[in-house]
C-alpha cells in the first residue's frame, strides 16, 4: 500500500505593508529578515520605493494605490495570514487603500509601526497622511508601536499649551481606536531605554533596557515585526511585547557597521556561531492594581 507523503505544516504567515530600503537595514527588508529569523514566513505588499543608506533618506517614491492593492489582495486570496504589520505607507491614497483591505479582515491582528521620519529626521509622513492614519488605521490597530516623538505627534491636540506626557499620549491614541499602545523610549533622555505598554485601563508593563551606544537603522521595524511574528505564532500581546523586546535588544547588541552611518541590527545574531550576548536583567513593573 502506497503511503501519501505528508506536507509539513506551514509556518505562521505575516503580511507586511512597508517601503523598500536598499540598505536592507530598515523597511520591508528588515521586516523580512526579522520574521524569517523568528520562524515566520513573510508576505509583502510594497508601499513605496526609497533611495537611502545608513546615513539618511534621499528620496521616497510611493507605489500607486491600485498596484499596492493588487499585491495585497493577491496573496490574501491565496494564503491564510496570521498577522498584519504596517510600516511606511508613502501617501494618503495608500493609507486609504490599506485601511480598506484591513477592514475585510477584522479578525487578523494588526501591528502598526507609524514611521513618521527616519532616524536622521527625514520625513516620511506629512500632516495629511498622519490625519488619515488617525481616522482610518488607528481604529483597526491591535497594537501601535510609536517612539516617543511619534506618539506625541500622533496624539497632539490644538488645545495643548505644553508638550503632553507619554501617558497622556497613550491615553489619547487608545481613545482614537488602538487597542494597545507600546511607546518606546529610545529618544528620551533617560539613563535606560524605558518602553511602556498601555491598554484601555492604563499601564500594563514597563520595561527598562540598557541604553546601548550608537544609533541603529531599523530598530523600530525590528521590534514591530518581532511582535507581529510572536503574535502570529500564538502569543498574547503582553507576551509578544516582552519576547520581542528581548529579541530586538539582542539584535542591537550585536549590530554591525556596514556603512558610514547608523549600525544595522543583526537579526540573525543567533546563527553566527559565537557566544550570544546575555540580555540585561529586565526591569519590569506592572501597575499595583494588576492592570
């Protein structure tokens, strides 16, 4: 009797909406490297082409919204996606298109990294794009992962006389529709990098990490993609945030200078055959109310 060969199970599939980065330090290439490193199979819908290196961004060319939609719907009709991840979108039209696509899949978790500018400060998203993000994407977002400047810009109000605190920004972003918000503290002037996860009831966890020397090209892409990969693999939001932070810290600790600018995180640090760097003891705290 002939046995029918069995097909190995598919790894978790994650669809990424992001721009291309020729240096492969950030953008869709960073997402692919991260997701593959964590055992996922990445799918991509390219939103823009960029000319950039480890020093900065020279130009951005958005992909036509119709072409973006064709990319995404083609793979979605063919393969079961376990999570979505969004990076740079490039135009208001692309924000609208992605929002329309996501609305057809409300059961699939969405991790949204609102990349508003490069590490050097080159702008990716103007006020019209930011307004469209607030209105169309935040209400569909499972987890938003802004750094502190991005959180303040997304949450700013005409009534603000002073710069709002991170806690206030998180509350506003959740009121706009995001289920959870993870605000990273890389850009804050604190001895350690403090990342805070918020839910509807306030702070869920606050994690402190050793502030590494230098700056990194694609650290935010790495963290958001790692969270998406963990959630696609079945982790809860809180567990995914915890594990993805540890993974991202290791990629930064093992980052390398490939060019003349920022270091590139090593997403495959574990495959280099060297002794892995030990992560610092995580200093986490939760609300005393158990939130």
